[in-house]
C-alpha cells in the first residue's frame, strides 16, 4: 500500500510540475495535497533520475522574509518525443523535448486520402526520419510517438475501430506501428489531442473544465474535466460529430444518417453544393470550400442557405453539449476557423437561446485558428504522458 501511494505521488507531482511549467516545492505540496516532506523526497528522486531540474531562485515576492524560492521544471533534454497528425491529405510531424518545446517539424503531402493499415508503417517511418533529422536527431533518439487519428479510437488499447483515413476497421494500429517503428506508440482520437494541445500550449492553459470543438474534414470534440482529458468508459467517447440532429437525415461517412457531421463538415457542404455549383474538377477540397465561402459572401443565395443550415445544425448540437456539461469555456479550434460561418453572431446567439437559462453568464466561447502543427503538438503532448508513465514505472522498479 505504501509503495502504491508512493507511485501515485510521483505521478501526481510530475504531472503538476508539467502543467505548471515552473513551480516551487511549497506550491506543489499545496496543489497535490502531499506533505512537504514527501514532496521534497519525490522531487529529489525525479531530479536524480534526470526528469526534472531546479531553475534557479524565484525572486518574486518579499525577499526580506528569507531566501528566494527555487522553482522546479521538467528537464527538456531528458527525453524527445514526436507527435503525428494524419490529416485529409497531409502527414504532419512535430518533435518536442520533454518540456514541450518544439524541436523540429515536417509536413508530408499524401498521394491519397485513404490508406491500408500496412501502408502506414513505412509512411510514418519516412516522415519521422525527416522530422528527427531536421532537429539533429535520429528516430532511435525518440522515446515515444503520439498519433492523432480521426474517427473512433480506443486509446487505452490502441485500436482504431473506424477512421475515414483507413480502409479497414478494427485496426490494432498502436501495436502495428510499434513493431514497425521500434519505439513506443500512443494512439488517440485527433480531437482529444487537440484538447491536450489547448491544455498545454493554447487557450485551455489554467482552465479546469473546457470543451474543444474542431471542424475540419470531420467534426471532433475533446472534453477536459477537472484538468483531465475525458475519453469515456471504452476510451472512445466524445463523438460530437456523430450525435444525431436529424432523424433519417443526410448520410454520414460513418455509415449512419442524421449525424451532425453530415451537415457541417467540409465534405457535407461540398456534397450539397455540388448539385448547383460548377466546381473546377482539378481543384482541391480546400479550394472548393474557399470558392463556396466567397460565393456566399458575394450574395449567392444557394451558398448562403448551405452555410445558414450548417450554422443552425451546429448551434443545435453545441447547445445540447452545453446543457449536458456546462463547461467554463468552449474553444472552437482548428484551421477551418478562418471561415466564420460557424461562429457568426447569429449562430452564437442561437446557442445562447437554446441553453438552460439561469442568472449566470453562459460559457465563454473562444476562437483559436491554427493548422495541422498544433494537432501534431497535441499528439506529442500525449506521447509525453505515455513516456512519463514508462519512466514512473522504471523508477518504481528501481525502488522495489
């Protein structure tokens, strides 16, 4: 029992240091509810293992009351990890040190949208080697690799039940990639990893309860409750894009009908527009969507109606999420936020009107526009979690 408590204490202390960035031992004891003596002992152990380090005196406050406090932080060179985002037609890699600082990045254009599972090993190996080399590293220098995949993912077991980017279902992707890449691999739904990116690097820093919604080629959601990512009992919860907004409605690429995604995702908008719009057959999906947006802004009534309906469906789905979770903050996140049809004033007003009305302000809504690199950094943050867990197990083995 004492050993179990010690193991839990190590994990708690390391996690608190990582989230804080810089923190003194006295604050660690307060945040974790672990005694000051135990915090001192655990941090000494983590320093000895090279996982954290002292940063020098913290000169904030009144120095006349005694010596300045010494802060602790994660030691960057302790480990290196990579995060990978398998997007619609791009594979993005971010290499981070253990502290979460970006070391290098790479972007590989893919020749097609869907791949067989067997094709991914060589593809990912090439992308990893390129990114590591740009950072002056080799693949063997990486302690772990995180991967974000759209679709239904069991993160605990590393199984992808379904993804629009894979030809097969029920793929044990984590084990397949670990065997091919020769490093520990951690696989999760890409929207969950966006939530991790926001928690460690973005708008969610310091916020205990928030929801991230992503609109790209699909619709995703990541949920953070009490500072922890929520995945559900099977590790594949928070499928916001596949909540139902229309009985027997539009066909979703998951095979069901009436999903929110089937009305607001890129492919859904372009599918509806294709019946009345003459797109350039050689144009990419991004170029076609840009052309549809410009048509709506130019007064094209059909294009305007497509976006108006998408906005109404999005507002309906988001209001339901607010009524269920009542988060402090909602982050509309991703590259697609450059198009304002999902957060126009009338859409946000519709959300406010549809949530439970009480004498308190509704959740704050923030817009965070960024591209695939942030997704990959979220995957790398997830890899840091996994690598840290391996390190804690090794420490426990040494202490046993």
